[in-house]
C-alpha cells in the first residue's frame, strides 16, 4: 500500500490556532483531500516533533521528568517518521505563523527544520497554510522546496497544481468524510478548531491584519455544514470544540441571532456528551451593538464555562487608531466589555465564569509614541477601576504580513516599542494582568477538572482544555502528564496562577 503523509509543523493566525492539542482546519482539510485523491493509500499524520524525536536519536532533548517542548506532541508515528517521509508518494506540509507566538509546550517548525525534514523525502511535496504566502512573496528563498503551494485549502482536484484561492465550502463539504483514522494517530485529547466563515465583515480593514489580504470577500458556511462537521469529529472521538477559525464569532451570518442559536443548539444536540464548547475572536464593534449583548447571552447559555471572547482594541491611542484604520475606540471597547460581563460573568459549576472578554494590544504600529503606552495603561486602568472582569490579555509586536497595508510601507524608522517593548509589557503584566487574575481567580477558589500537562523547572502546569485556558502551577511538583485533579488557588502572577492539589485521580 502506498503511503502519503501530512507533516504538521503547526500554524498560528489571528483567526485560528493549529498547535496541538488544537486540531486545525488545515490538517483536516489535507486529510480529506488526500483520502479522496488517493483512496487506496495509507494516510499518515506526522508532526515536526516526530521528526525532531527521530533526528535526536529517539529520545527527548531534556532529561525526564521535565517536559520537552521540542518533542511534546509526538504521534503514534514518532519512531518511523523519517522512514514515512522517505517512502511517501506525497507529503503535504502544513506550516506558518501569521502572528508571533510562543507556547509553553510547543515550538513551531522553522524554515530550516522543514527543509531538513523534506531532504528525507523522495515523493512530491506540497505546502499548505500561512507559510505559503511567505513562499510566494520570496520565491528564490523557497525555490526547489515544494512542487506546489496552497494558500488556503487543498482539494483532491487541485492537489498537484497548487491553489491561490480557497475552495468553496460546498466542495470541501463533499470531500469531507470520517476523521477517525486521523484522530487515532494523536495520543493527546484534541480540541477541534471549527471555521464559520472567511474574510472580515468590517467595511474598513485594520492595516496590519492578514485576513483581508488572505480572504478579501466574506463567505459564510451554512449552519448545517458546521454542525455536520462537528458531528463527524464527535463520531471520531473528539469531545472538545472551539468555534475559532474566523475574525469574529458574533458576526457570523452578519450577526444573525437565529443562525447563531441554531449553530450552538445544533452542536449541543449532535454532540450530546461534549466536554468543551468555546469560541474565539470577537469584533468589539459587533459585541458593543445591542445585538452583541443578546449573542453574548446565547454563548454563555450554550457553551461551557471558562469561555473567552478576545477583542482587539489594539491601541487606546487615538493617533494610532486613526493611522491604522482600527475603528474601535476606547468607548466602544468599554461597552463591549460591559456586554460580555453582563452576559457571562456568572460562574459555572466548575467555579469559572461562563464567558469573559479577552483583550488584544499591539505595539509597533505607525503613529506610535511614548504616549501610546501611557494611553494603553490609562485605558486598562479604566476597565479595572470599573470593576469589570477580563479573562486574558495578549500584548504583542506588530508583524507585517505580505499583502497588508502595513507591509506595503516597507522599511520604517524604529518606533519606541522597538526598544521599550519588554518593559512596557512588564508594566501591563503587573499593573493590569496580575490584579485582574486576582479578581477573576481569587485566592481560595477551588478549580476542579484540571489535568497536568507540562513539567518545568518551577513545577507542574495544570489546565483545562479550552480557549486561552487558565494555567495553574503546582510549585516544586513533578506530576505525571495527564493526571487529573482539583487545585485551590494560592497565589498569582501576571501570566498564571499558583495552586495546591486537593484531590486527584489518575
């Protein structure tokens, strides 16, 4: 039997996450296309961690019991990864970071690692995911590495040729089949990322965002199509879902309450024993509207607790807002945060709020001055002083993605954040993030249903699966990965909280 391989080097985009345990839309799309194009073939799923495992001699790169972030997400194929790549008729590489990302338990595959892995191959090689945009923008650098590239999707019909536009949803629906064989190759508990639509529903696009460059036109999936895919994943054994591969959950079907109710209710009906149902990405303009409050109540009512609606204010500085067509003002953001708090601040049976907002801030945008940081601190302080709750805050530097207005500016004079970003981020960590953690997760709060997932120098990290799930560190402990237990909060830090175990069961 001929072998074809999916080599997952992990993906990160503003509108989607493809780092295990997240099962990305790209991986599932490639799985369906390969099964349709080569029905007689054995389709294997291999991660870059499998390749690293083989290249260092079949062992982790750190001494146990410490967790190894370079080989953390190895599959059932880890011991034969190089052989599979060598013998495969086709290798589809999934890779690319559209935004900067750092993960405790993972390191996304680098260009050098991908090139080294493909040096083992003798078959045809195809690229799918955000890295394709960089490959097309720098053809000399990527020359000879791939036979074709796919920027959005791959189908059985265009696999060999490459593609620059996404396949329509009806075509991907026809190709989709069982995911059981894929999920069986993953020894972890996946959380499936589900896509609701492509493109951005705003009339004016933020200058830094890759989504309008990636998908200029909005295309919505039908409710039944999404629900059916969730049911197929559920049949394959998946119990955790995130509706996250789009720019704004609240804008699905143009903020259609009935469609969103049918979507959430349909998933609940077809996946009756699901463990996690979360969302990702929310446009504060949509959330701040009257319909936004009603949709937030639907999310809080149908989804599981610990949910997060991340919203991009990007900057509280009016100059930066205007220069980069950000459209969201501090006043709009405050109203959006209030709506999500009204709908979801109540705690669920596991002790966590049902739905809270998350905030995104970006430094390094045109128009930035030292006053930008002052404006950000004042804006965050206003939310804190109002007694509102926020689940998490993501602070990062801007990245110029090919095809965006920000990239079109070319080389620019360094902005203040080029020098001050670490200290500015620390300001936000200690004046905003830590006080908010203390408010949302007070000392003495018991958080049940956690599992240990990473052992580091400082202890064992615990979490639940979900959208930006909170991490609780049990200090000076080395608890085997996958152990379940309850922890009581004992202390706080900007990016995590500390706890002590009060009950556990393997």
